[in-house]
C-alpha cells in the first residue's frame, strides 16, 4: 500500500489520475478515478469502483464495491451508495454515439442508495431519501422518501410518525381538533352521521377564510402530488372518496397521515412541507385554500424550505 499524495490514502493497486481528492479520503484496490473527477474529504471509495471525468463527489461519501459513476453524476455530502448500484447517463445509448451533453443525475445530501439499485439518467434523489435494494428509479425521489420496487414507488418516509385515522386506531379519537407532532399541522375528526338515507360528514368554523378550492383525482398510484411548502397559504385537506397518504414536515419532525374518509381532515399552515402519495385508484382529494393561486407563494425546493425555516426559528 502507498500514500502518493499528502492528505488522502490510495491503495497501491488503485489508479487515481485526478489531483482533486480531499483530505482523509480512502481509495481502495482496483479503483480507477479519471483526471477530471472531483472527490471530497473523508470519503471511502471501495474496491472495483470507476469514476469518470465529469463527476463530483461531496464530503463523507461512501461508495461501496462495484459502483461506476459516469459523467454527469453528482453526489452531495454524506451520501451512501451500496454495492453494485448502477448509475446511467444516456437515455438512448448507442455504441460509439454520444449525446451533446450527458444528463445530470443528482443525489442530494444524506441520501442512501441500496445494493443493486438502478438510477436512470437525469433523476434527482432528494435529501436523506432512502432507495431500497434492487429498486429501479425512473423519476425524482422526494426528500426523506423511502422508495422500492420496479419502477420504484414511495412506501413511506424516513423518520415519519404514523398518525392513523379512526378506522385503524384501536380507540377512535373524539370529534374535534387534534395536534400533530408537526408544528403548524392539525388533524380533525369531523362529525359523521349515518341513517337510512346514507352518510353525511360536515366541516364548519374553518381555521381560515376560504378563497379557493381544488380537487385532485385520477392520480396514478405511483405518483406524488404536492411536494412543496407555502409562504403564507393555509390549506384544509379532505379525501372525500378513496384513500391517500399525506406527509407533513416542519423541518424537524415528519408525520405520515392516512386520509381514508370524508370525516378525517388536516389543516396545513404556512411553512409546512407537504406531499400526498399512495393514492387509491378511486381517491378524490378536496383542498380548501386561504388565497387564490400565487406562484410566488410556493417553495418548491426542500433545501430552500429548510433554510427558510431555520432563519425563521433563529
């Protein structure tokens, strides 16, 4: 074993052509890193890895054995890539035919990719997301989401408390408002009346003045809706038919809420990150809003949301 350059370790059977390797990084046997690659500090690059020129690897990244990082791949800080995970950078590959520019694939800070997962070109894997072993990721993965399968679908969220509704909880909650673990979120159990004529559920005394409503329906089960926060807008969500899952996040706590009937509603205040997923085929989600549609009110990047929440808290 040898230490050819100060600050990082290189196994004697590794080939490191780049000069851009951070302090404390370890490059193990039979790895090959091309001249244009940039590798951060305190990384662990295991045996039989290959890293092309237009690749950026952040700090404290772990790349396990048998991984190839092709041009256009970006790994932010604290990313984990499991053994034999496969990245791609060309949607229509042909021998000796190269695109003008390779698609850029981004893995955000703290995300983990399981063994043998396949990541299609141009995909963004969000902060702290978890990609299951063998998953085939064909579209962007939200921050903190857990995905698995082929094609990969969201099965849950990392660290999310589960707020079960009346139908799945052993003791149904009383009618009224119930605080969530997440700041700015309130879960409502609405009155449900049944007689020979059918069922009726009602909501009144909303926590804000309603100026708009919209309806979401016929959503493919693998799709995710929402995935943003609002600066000033309040929302009140009710799944009037079928079922979907709502994830809410205040930057510190996350909670997954099952919306499976018109007697369960959720008030989402401003500066709460929210997304809906796992829609049933017959799901109809009704959303009341405190204002008309204003594009400038949306926060669509989770990193920006976290920064704004931190600034507000400070």
